[in-house]
């Protein structure tokens, strides 16, 4: 007969499975350290070329240029290492078999069938590795890029800073104001991270030669503002409990007017970023987002991905912002851009008057469509006919279309965002295209529209950006960036911080797991610990954030 399993034998049986993840974390941590050391060696090689090169071989290394924002990268890598250690050890110690406190004061975590230990460890390391890959890419592009590419990144960094400055000291506290670092990839995006005051913004490779592709920056920066607002009106796009049976909303910070449409509810973050981007850049970004929607195929054009406003209606977000502006020129642009989109939309599709909304059952409790439960919301404790009713709802929603002109909730959502951002003014640095020598003439609204005249607004923006490539202008932009980065992000001070083990100034000094524990949210049960794990990658806000359940 086999001996009964003891705590010691159980730990031994699980040790090989869990230990491989510890080895993987140590490997990732070493890669972070190696990248930090490479940066220090590179900068040392430039300042003392007769001492060592980047391989530490003691050879001359001529013709090297400094890595733009090297001090920022050194600090954010240290922040990533510290936060990654925190996150990994929370799960590693929590899933180790043993006493309820695991011998070191950590919380013993309940195992989950939905989120097995191996999956949890994988996702945790994947988050760390993803950020490391993005930071490494940003550094490599500043080392290996051509002069034109490096200059384009300086301009992108500066444009990102200027897109954020209108909220500095009002909606985002000055002490919390971030550093903006950009890098090239296939399309625009933003990486929201919880461990450093840093916005990592991706811009398309094509922006190097086509300046209008920088126009994604204000929208992406809008996502950063969405997650970091300090002064809030009241929740925005809250689903009324008496209508849906569910009173949680995606971002707990916002609610100004309740919006009952589940379709618009799912779009709220993108609506916020669209409104913010338009406030910053004005008519040119409204024109750009019209052209972006034309890249969609027929199904996408009249569809709904459950995250972004449907392409046939999204340009209306921008023109409604222009209509609401106190600037009469923006009001005029709104009218001609509306006319342009009406023409383009109808030329594109015979179905361009309506779109098919997509409902997201995972985001709120849904009403059953059966006669017997017509007005009864499906709750966590009500398992009767749930699958049947959700299938019925999905079938219904696939067949349902909505005339975009009838989606009044979108207008209400835009008003809500404008109320939250009422103190935000357009960025003068982004709006120079409207006042410079190449200031675009307003196209006529009479049909047929002269579409070439709309391109003049692109020409004005392009000339404004191309002027930034002049040596004197690049020097000014670098000076602006350095002033915002602060003296603690100089390469020397960052290297000293790294070598001394001191905490970098841009790190966000908060232990998310400890906050959950102190607020009584974290007891080790699976429904609570998974909030530490599954918060849209690194969009982790702890007990005050997106996935904080009641």
C-alpha cells in the first residue's frame, strides 16, 4: 500500500512544475539586467571611447551616437524589473503547496480550474516579456535606425508630449505627469503600464516619410488620459442597474449621464480617446479618421468589433466635437467634413445607413429573451436557461441593424466626455497647420465636393512637421523633452541609480497586491486573485481600478 501523501511529499510533487517558472522568471530578469548594462556600456563607450566598447573589450568604438532618452530607458527597465518581481512572486509563492501563509507572509492562493497554475505563470511572464520586447525595440531603433528615423522618433516623442500637456496640472497632477516615449511598429497603439510614469506610444513605420501618419498620436495619448485622470466629474457611461441588472462599468472614474445602449457602452474608451484626440489636433485628425475607416472591408465597414465605434459612424464622433467647439472655424469644418463623409459613405456601400451592433455578454448581465423571463436579468445565481437565452440573444443581435442616425446614445456619450474634458484646449503645437503659411482653405459644401481641397489640410500639417527636421528645430525639441524628463533621467544619474539599487524617480511606488490585501479585497480566493492577473495585460489598477468587483 502506498504511503499517505504528506505536505512534504505534495510540495515535492509540485516543485518541478512550479520551479521551471522560477527559472524562466530569472532568465527574463537577466535579460532586463543585460539590456540595462548594454545601455550603460554604450553610453560609456561614447564618453570614453578608449576605455571600452559595448562588448566591454577595451577597444575604440568611434562614430557612435548617444541613444536618445537612454536615461529614461534605464529607469523604466528598473521599474519593470521591480514590478515584475512583485507580480511573479505573488503568484509563485501563492501557488506553492504549504501552509496558509507559505512561510513568508504571502497569501496562499486558491487553485482554479478556469485559470490553472501553469496558465497564470505563463500570462504573468508574458506580460513582463511583452514590455521588455517593446522597450528593447524602442532602444534598438534609436541605435540602429538611420538619421532620418532617429529624427522622426524625436519628433514623435515631442508630439506625444505636446498632445498630453493640455491636461498637465489639471486632469493629471504635475507630479504624476508622464514621460512619452515612441517607437515604430506596423500600426499605432499605446502600452499602458502600472509601474512607471511613462506612456509607450507606437507610431507606424510610414510616419518617417508620411507625416500625416503621426496623427494617430493624439488618439493614443487619449487612452493614457482615460486611465490616469485625477479630477473626475462622476461616472461616465454607467449602465443603470434597473435597466440591465448590472451596475459595474468599465472605468469607475467616469459617469456624467447614464447611457443605456450596450453598444455605446462597449465603445466608451475609444469614444473618450477619439474626443480627446480631436480636441488636441482639430479638423485634420477628423479628416484622417474618415480616411482610416475607408480601409475597412464591407463586413467591417458596417460591423461592430465590440470595442471601437462602427466605421460608418466613427467619423461622427470627430465632427460632433468640432460642432460643439466655441471656435467658429471648427464649426465650419464640421459641416464640410459631415458632407464629405455622407458622400464617401454612400459611395462605399448600399448598406451605409445602418450597422450591425455586437453585444458582449461577458461585460454585463443580459436580459433573457424567453417569454417566461422577459423582465428578469440573468444573475450569477440564476443558471436556468442561461445558455439558451444567451444563444437566443446572440441570434437576435446578429440579425439586428441600427440606423446610425438614430443612435442618440452616441451623442450623449460624446457630451459626457466633453463635460469631463471641458478644460482641455487644443494644443497650439498641433494646430499650427491652421495658422501657418499653408493654412488650408475651407472647401465648399456644394455638391459635388472637391475632394482635392480637403487634401490641403494634410499639406499644411505635413509642412509643419517637416519643418521640425531642421537641425535648430530638433535641438529645441530635444531640449523640451529633456526638460520634461527631468535631471534624474540623465544617463549618468540613471546609471548611478541602477548601480546603487536606488529606486528610479519615474517608478510608481505602489504594491498592487498589498493594496488589494490591505483593502480586504484579496483573501486568496480565485475570484479575487485573478483581478491581479487579468487586467488587460498591464492595464492593472489594483483595488481602485477597472476590474474591482463589489
